[in-house]
C-alpha cells in the first residue's frame, strides 16, 4: 500500500514521523494525551496504536489494532471496531466496520470530552461563547469548521495556522495565530492578510503594486521549493497604473461560483476567467474582481494564455 497520503498529511501539519520499508510511524504529543504515544501504519493496511514507541521502550503496550486506508492525496481513515477515525475532522465516529477489535473504544482513548492545552484557552473561550464545536485528536492541534463547511481552520500549539479545503483535500492558506486578550484571537496569513475575531473579518490592504505582485505568483511552499522557469519574471504594468475593482454586477455575478473559475498552478490568492477577450482575476479573500488585461498586466496575461490555451482562442 502507498504511504503518500500519510506522508503528505504529516508533513503538511509538521508532525513527527518515521518512514520504514513496510510502515510509517507517527509520534503523538503526550500532553493531555487520550490515546497512545505512536500510531503505526503498515503496508498491508494494518494500523496499531502503542502506548509508547515500541522501539524505545520495552514497557510499550499495544492499545488498539485496526485497519487504515487513504482518503484522497493528503487524508486517511482508520477503522477500529465500531469506530472510524477521519484525519479530515480529527474525530472518531461510530461506524459499521467489523474490522479490528469488536470492542468499543475504551473511555481513556475515546476523544469525546476535550482537555485542551492552555495555549488554546482564548480560542476555546471564543468558540464556546458562539456555540462552535472544537475538534481535536492530537493535542497539539485544534480544528474548527468554517461557516461554509467547505474548509477547516487548524490552529497549532506552536501558533501555526492553516486553512484546509475539504473538497480538494489541500492546504490553501498558511499563517500564524495569536490570542487577543482572554477570549479573542488574530490570524496573520503568509500573504499579510489579517483576521480579527472581534470583527469576524479579514482585512486586506491592497495597493495596485500589491495586486500586481500577487497575481500569478507561485506558492513558496511547493515541493521542490523552487520557482518554475516560466514564473521567474515579475509581471509588469505601466508606471503608476491604477487597477480599480470591477463594480459592474453583470460581470461580478459570473465570479460568484468560484469552483467554475480557473486556478493557475501554485496561485493561492486569485482565480481567473476570460470574458470577451479580457482576462479577469478574482481575489478569493476579499472577493474583488479586476480586469487585468485592461490594467496592463502583460506578463500575467501571457502566462494565463500559455496555461489555458483553449481560453485564448
């Protein structure tokens, strides 16, 4: 069995793990831990939970045994008795699986009543106050569904933050979070956008130069850490060129369904559409739409024409 989905998931969240010829071992945080110290995923689909690393301690106890399988490129599920674990939600739920043991999860290992690390106290108070459920399977992370239920926000004990798209099974934004008083928090994305829980809004301060630099820029976290050759040059525009957002509703309506828009490889901020010979870009954070052809973003237009040749005819 291929371990790629496990490795992609663990690397995406910064988890500690070891890869062997026939297995992958995930090390779990022991702070307030409600289940074993290691999860071992074997190539034949076997999953085993140990109280400690069996290679490091002779006192390690095999606490559970079941099966695992990939769920897309970056997620997985575990089946244990009548329980199913999904890495998407970080939750154990009741299922109909007869694989693994037939006994229910022991109360000491079932993640029901959460005991969160004190570092998450402001998040816990905020979300409890507004009636939003917090999910946590590994104590160094907590997860919250976005209002659309299409993504989750994952907050790390190390103050890392990511937004994970449940449809594409990809991390689409990264950043840092911090408490803002006892019951509020702030997020700063790697793009510089800021979220404040006191207002519930993202703030993006964009100048024409910033819009220009954001369009068609690769994600710096792509696997090889290098820019593709065609991405080396910076888009150019006439000096002092203004690029006002589109206000014509007959155009902006065509951008409401973001799933119908084009995504340029490694571009985290914009989605694209060609209308009447002009290329338009929608900022998926602040929802503004720009006519980048009329704004003179020549390099961006050339790259779009190259990437999407059928749209250029």
